[in-house]
């Protein structure tokens, strides 16, 4: 029976709570300490915004546990998109000092070697979006992976978690083309992961969760939850249920469940740790203007897509997204929310890093 561990946490005990979480989830059984391990970080925004990207206490909780349990071959990895800057994100989200403290090297996937990869199983969505060839980082092959997503909504996929986190590692910065088939793409990528990684694991931080127009322009909500599982589908299903969604109504979870890539039916999942049976965060998913127009032009006004997304005009889209998020929304709305967040216990913990 698939298992998802859920632990309640607070800023004063978060590192100890991560230890409890990883022990409860039996991570040492799922990830042998003598094998190479990649920590796939989650960079949704180069700028810091609560619940948006891997939190520094999440990274420290995991690295501290791994170091204390003889995981001596661990490195962090993350990729860029057309609107994110990896090293700016490492600095803004305060990952750098944490990785330095625990001797964890970091690799920018946009500077790593990428090779052609032909999946052993059918991946129809990948074949459709990338008909000529699909490329993956060479360093991924044969290594275990631990995903470090956060608990949040997403305008493209209702919610985002472990399965969506692979999106940032197994496709180049051209992955924006996948948005028109995003649910099927996530299922194909999980299939690829099961082919190239001996073991998979996910640790999700929900100390502060994101509600609304995710994955960036959300409302931060203190939810004080941590999740972990070796089943990528199950952890996403449980996090979806905690947010108030029906997991089996979310296409990528239902599709992955039906293909036998994991369990999306919460009734079939063994939830261990703290009792969260009655938790319903009543989250809702909204769409930022950037996601709204992306879906409009890719799915409804399809005649515009070749011109707008496959020519030099795409740079106008990149500029528009960057301007809206980094200049307009962040300064007009985001900073006031961050100011309010800074007064909370979690905000004060972030400021200490």
C-alpha cells in the first residue's frame, strides 16, 4: 500500500520536524545512502515569494538529515526557464548559504550536458511537442532523485507538487511549449523518471502554502504541514486533497494513477504521521494574466500560436511575463504581502537565513 507521511510543524521545531518526517517516511529504505542523490530544487521565481520556491528551511531540514545519515554524494540541481535566472534564484531564495553549510555542490542544468533520450515506453505527449528529439541532462541517468516542491496551486495544473517539479529538470528552457498538453506531459515525464532513476522520493514543504493564482502570484497561507513519500502520484494526491481538491478530478493525477505510475486515490493511500483527516484548506486555483493569455493563444486561438510562440515575437511574450511579474505585480502587490509575511514567525525565520 502506498504511503505518504504528513507531519505538523512550526518554525521553532522545523528542522527536528523534518527529521521526524524523513524517519516516518522511511527515506533510508527508499534512497540507499551509498548511491548518488540529486536534490531537484523548485525555482518558480528568481525573486523570493513565500511558498513559491523551495524554502531555505526545507533545504536545510533535508540536507541536515542526509548529512547525519551518511549520504555523502548529494548535489542540488535546478534549471532555468525563459523567465527565471538560476543564480539569482539561488541567492533570492537563500539556498546558497544552506548548501555551503552542508557541503552540498550545486549544478545549473542549463550549463550541464544534455543528450538525446528515446523513452522505452510510449510518451505520446512528449513525441507530439518535441517530434524531432527529446533531450535530458546526462547527469540524471542512473542517479536517485529527491524532489523538493512546495504546497501550492497552479494556473496550468490546478495544483503543483512532485510530478510538476520534474518538469523543470527533464525539459530544456523550451518547456513552455508543453503548456498546451501539460497534464499528459507530466505523466510522460514520470514514465521517463522511472526509466532513468533507480529511486524517486519527494519532500514537500507546506509550512507556508500558496493559494490562488499560482505558482507565483498567490496568497501565502500558514498551513504548518510537511509531506514526504516515495510515490510521486500519491504525495500529489494527498496534497491536493489537503488543499480541498478532488485528486482524481485533476487530469495528471488521474492519468498517472490509471497508467499504474503511482496511486492517486487517497482512499488507497496509507497516511502516517500526524492526523490530518479533517484538514481542508479550501484553496482555489486562479489564473494570472500571463497564464490566461498563454492558454488562450495555445488552446483556443490556435492560429496565433505558430506566430507568437515559434518566431522572434516570442521575445515579446518573455518581456511581458517578466515585466508583469517582476516589475508590476511584485512591486504593487507582492512586496506588501511579503512585508506582512515578514511579521509572522515563518517570515522571521526566513529573514534569519
